[in-house]
C-alpha cells in the first residue's frame, strides 16, 4: 500500500521508472532513424528554397552543389525508409545487413556535408567579395543550414549504427545458445530464436522456412 501510494504521488519509484523508460527510448534505433528522416526532409526543403533564390548564372558551381545536395537528401530519406521497412519485415532483431545500411546512410550524410562545406568559406565567409554579392546572404544562410544539418545527420546516424551493430552482434551470440522449448508450437520466442540463428538469411527465404 505504501509503495503504491509513493509511486502515485511521484516518489522515487516513479522517478526511477520514468528514467528507465527514457533510457529505453534513447537506446532504440527508431528515435535516431526518425530524426534522420526529419533532417533529410528539412535539407530537401531548404535545398529547393535555396534554388529558388540562386540563379545558375550567378554561381554555376554552387548551384550544382545545391542540386547534388538535394539528390543526396532524397537518398537519405529513401535509405532511412528502407531501414524501417527492413525492420518491419524482420521477425525480431536487426542484422549485420541493417548495420551496413545504416553505415551507408552515415556516408551519404557525410558526403552531403563535405560537398556543402567545401566551397562555403570562400563564398560566404570571406567578407563581401564578388561571389557573396552575386549569390546574396539568403543563399549563404540556406547552404550553411544545409551543411549543418548534414553534419548533425552524421552524428545521429553514427549513434543509430552503433545501436544496430550492438543489437546484431548480441543476436548472433544469443543464436549460439540452445534452442528454446515451447510445447505450444510456433510462438514468438521460437521465431525470434530462429531469426537469430541465421541473421544473414533473406527475409523471403526465412518466411518460407517458417511456413
């Protein structure tokens, strides 16, 4: 009775429970993949908005860089959606293939950051030179924001990649354990054990074996 009253009144037990739930959320890859999707969408919108003010005759190179960054943003978005789709198709744990896909998203964000940053200093942060006057402060702000978002995406997806890799390696280790015994048949834990025992097997082949 005392413990229940303490929890309902916001005592230490409730605080620990909330902290545990928060920690569980922070350790889930979904949070970081969702943030990455938001960043990719934001970069895509910023790129389109920047192009509306940046004429190719003013700065052909910067115009091409922004176009390339928009294509990369589409790649970021599609890759993150693919990760989510793979997770929906998997019966339980992420695999090393998921970790490789996540590392690929990191590479895409890094490429976008490098491309957007490489010419930024000479055009936007070297005083009011000829190039700065041609493209304007608004375009510089847009490209700077896109570069910053790309580097934030790198950090976010590195965290997601580490979480996915740890989960995949843990699943491989647990697959070496003896199979569980469940008299009622093909329950979820049985499917989970089967999934862990062959993390490299394609989803369709795995589904055929389960059937």
